């Protein structure tokens, strides 16, 4: 009987010893807190990253998010060509009072990174040429409609002085302009306290389709049905 009790005690002792060793050998899993959207910096961001919701008290006169005006799907549908690369957003609400501008949202589609250029020997490498941006639009807010319209006029005057081809082009009763040079073609228009600039690089779409794409993009940003703007173009 005493032998049985002794054997049982040994079994219990060994079992407890093995259990204690097993627990001590298991690594602890650290709890890593996730980064909140509020901790991210402001400025240029990719649309793939969750962005803060627009402030209900914002007085800039422009949206804070690109998707409020045009999603990547909207852009692909309007261009009717594949759009490779990233979507970049630049939001700025810090402007001088004398400019009359309260804020600006710029959205770039099809952005690619500049390739690394190896330097021969010990000579410093020349800065790599930045890849062109296939499509970009900017929406700016101003203190009143008169100031917004004045910005369009000054932009056209500066473009003509620089040798850019300028052509009047209305969309849904709004007087706009097509600006074209060797790199790209743009459409600019004012609507109440906002100005819109849509820029399309050459060769993204066939040259004959550039005007159609620009106007379609502008009417989408303005919230105008396509049939209305196309009929008045």
C-alpha cells in the first residue's frame, strides 16, 4: 500500500513539474495598439489610406476628400482607358487673406514613383525626371463669386502671355477656357465661389478625345448630368 502511495506521489510531482516547464517556455504575445487615423499627419496622402471625415464646421468652401468629387471608378469610366499608379490627395486650407482663397483640394490620378538613376563613378547623380501625371483636378474656394471669377481671368491672361493656346469653352452655361501646351491640356471654369481646373496629359487618350474627356470630367465635378454639358459644349 505504501508503495502505491509513493508511486502516485511521484507521478503527481512529475506532472506538475512538466506543466510548470511548459508554461514558462511559451513566449508572451505582446498587445500592439493600432494606429488611429487621427495620429496620421496631414498633407499629401494616398486615397488608399483611410482619411479623416470632413469637418462639419469647415469654412474652406471645398471638400476635403477626392472621393467626394470623383472616385477612381468615376475617373476610369470617364477616361475609358486603364489608369495605372496611385491616387494622391493634397489639401490646403492655409492661404493669405489678400489672395481671397479659402482652401484648395488637388487630386492626382495615375501617379507613379520616379525611377532611381544610378550615378556613374563618384559623380552625383542627376535628379530623375518626375513621371508626368496623367490626370489632375483642383478645386479652390474663394470668399465670393467675384473673386473666383477674377482668378479665372488672371489665369487666362497669364497663360496667353506665356504662349499657351487659349480657347473659350462653355459648359452648362458657365464660361470656361481650354488651355493647351506641348505637355498637357486643361479646362478651367468658375462656379459661384469655386474654381475648377482639370488637366489631362497629352497621349493619355487620343488627341481628338481630349476635349470630350476634359468636359466630361468638369461636368462630373460640377454635378451636371453628362447630356446637359455635352449638348452645350
